[in-house]
């Protein structure tokens, strides 16, 4: 399940970076979204052989995105602009973190049950 979450989130972040570039002519969106999205896709690929490292990295990248979108929401609010997209990205990042945490603790519980 966790690999699928990382795959879907990586694709969404990558597409979000491309959309920011196409719709808003934002090179920063393309670089940031493209970079983080690609890194998440690499985490997806690595998860088959090194799941602990891959999921920790995916979690850290998701925290970075959560921090960025929180800051972006704050600046948009101060400018009196709509925060719908930024708030939606915060919710998405929080859900991804929750699912990654759930998968981690489920795996730990299963390992403890099989050992004891």
C-alpha cells in the first residue's frame, strides 16, 4: 500500500509542477514540483529493495511539501488571494503522511507478532 501511495503522490506532485509552469509560467513550480515529484518516483522504485530508506525519504519530502504549502497558504491569505489550491495540497500531503505512518506502524506490529 505504501508504495502505491508514494507512486500516486509522486505523479501528482510532478504533474502539479508542470501545471504550475504551463498555467502560471512558473519556472520555480516546474523545478520544485518536477524535482520533488521525480524524487518521490525514485523512492517508489527504491522501496522494493530498500523500503526503510525509501519511505523515510518520501516522508521527509512530504514534510517539505507540507511546510512549503503551509507557508504559501499564509502568504496568499496575507495577499487576500484564494487559498483553495494551497489548502488542498496541505490536505493531500497530510493524508500521504498519515498513510505512510499507518503503513509503517502496521509493518512494525506485524513484525513484532511474527517474532513473538
